[in-house]
C-alpha cells in the first residue's frame, strides 16, 4: 500500500488520511485569497460561452475519435489503441502527457496549466466482452479530452489546471481503485466524469462492494461404489449458497449478495473433490459491508464444517461507496440545464458499484449521466452499443463535454465555489 492511500484494499477498511485533512485550513484560506483577487475581473458567462465554442470547434475530431474507439473495442488493461489515440490527441493539443502511470500500461495523465485548483476529468475507455462498447465508454473518454482541450483559453485567463486521468479497466477490474491506492489523485482538488445513460442526471449513487473468491477441497471417490469414502466439495458449495440465501432475508434493503459457481465437479460419477465460486458483497457503507463480510464468511465456514471440505477464500477488489459532492452536482446540473437538458433529481437508489467510489473517498467527486438512448434501451445491451456511436451518442458526447468544461470554468474562475465544495467534502469525512 502506498503512503498516499486511504484504503487498505484487501480489508476494505477506511483509515484516516492525515495529509489531506491537514491541508484543509490553508487550502480554504488560499482559495478565499484567490477569490478576492480574481472575482472582480472575470466574466464567467463569457468564459463558459467560449469554452462551449471550444467543444464545438473540435466536433468532427471528437466524433471521429469516439467512432474509432467504439469500432476497436478493447477489454480492461488491454486498451492500447484507445489510450494511444487519446494521449496522441492531448499531445497534439499541447497537453503534457505521461503514459503508463501507476504502473498500469494503459493508464495516463494529460495536464494543462500549472496552478491550483487542479481539476481531474476521468476518462474510461474499456469495452465489454462480446458486446463491445455497450457501456459507451468511448463517449466518456472523448468527452473528457474534448472538455479539457476546450478549457485551454479559460485556464490561460483564469488560472488553475485541468488534468485528464486515463483510468483503464472500469468494467472488469476497477482500475481506479488501484490508481487511488497508488497515488493518482494526491494533487487533485475535484474529479468529474460523465457517463452515457438513458437519463440526464448530475450524479449516481453506488454501493460499497467487495469480491470474494472461494474454494472447497474435498475427496474424490466413486459416487456409487464408495460414496462413504468421499468428501463432497460441491455439497459444501451448495450449503454455502443456501446459507447466503437464508442470510439475504435479513439484510438491509440496499445490501446485495450474489455469486456463481465457477467449478462444480468433473463428472456425475465422481464425488466432486474441488469446487470454486465467485461472489460479490455490496452495502451502502463500509461499516455495514464489514458486518456483511463476517456473516457471508460464516456461511462458507459453516458449510466447510458440515461437510468436512476444506475452505480457502480470498477477499478481492474493493469499491468504495460513491460519495456525491452535492454542491458540485448542483453546479453541473445548472450547466447541463443551460444546454437545454432536463436533469433528473439525484437518485437515492444505488444502481451497483463503481471504482469512481474510490476516487470519491479521496477528493470531491461527481458521476453524472448523460442520456444517449431512450429509456427502454438498457446499458450493457447491443442496442446501447449501437446508440453509443449513433447521432444521439454524438450529441451526448458534445453536451457532456460542454457540461464538464463549463463546470470546470466555475471551479477555476470562482474560488469561493471551490472552497464550498471542499468544505462539504471535509465535513462529510
Ligand atoms: Zn458498464
Ligand atoms: Zn460504464
């Protein structure tokens, strides 16, 4: 674990992050000083209009970049082409680019400006197995770079910095969780991402989540001739499933526990000597997640005791619950509405988990959604993949880039807003 981490990823425990907490008073004070110097001079509306024009000026290039990523889907940590094209685009627009950050070959950081605040736009660009860009990450990535490039003149005028952080493998491995542990967000003041969806929304809710890999080892025997000699690892797994099913009746409403058997035995006439399974445990906060972890593990240990099959287990990827910064979400909503979009109120129901949650534990964050398809088109479906490169998808990409860029203008040009955002963040710690 790096010194910059707030998480012990293996255990999923939140621990205090002293360096950031200590920064608060001087940060806010410096921000207030900047406000006094800057706020008289800047015409925010003009800066935003210029920034939005900066997105339109890139229209053809952004749509082409989005189309290219869409037509070349790459799985998590294999996004060589996408990260190459995105960094090329940033370099071509005079961004300072570092590739392979956090010891991840397809992660990157492209920055413009050198002052505070430093605002991160998160880019995802991984695809799904079989159905390609059915989550529309081609739009996330292109909106992030488009917004960043459009912000150059506002940064020249108002100061501050914009950083595109290329975060691989959202779908399968949680690249941001690894990057958060390895210090990718230490100098960042706020993080934003825009994700294609079927609604316009300023931020989503996401549950804390942790993976559990389990294995039972029993003893093979002829299932009919010598069953009394065998130890049935599959029965252990089935008992564990039944235990989890019984537990599920008595968990809180927003908790989720679900899993699959990845190895169930060799043949019906052999007592299964080995089974393996993969589970996810989700809860609305880390405290309840820890309670559920203990209870779920009890189900597996009880099954081991009952059957005599030996249990091995490993807790794997941990996603922190997504903490939406409300002030940041309000500002994003205003900017999205100025583009003629109807923004839905913040959703109280969590729809899953995201590695953006791990970023939100470190810095003020929002995870907005932008509509690119009608409500009956489900994300992670082939129809959604089609929408992600169709006209509606391109409109979402351009509006998403504009809403991101205009929100960054608010943050760099109105330091009092940045101060309020930070105050909310630290108050919620
Ligand atoms: Zn997805
Ligand atoms: Zn996605």
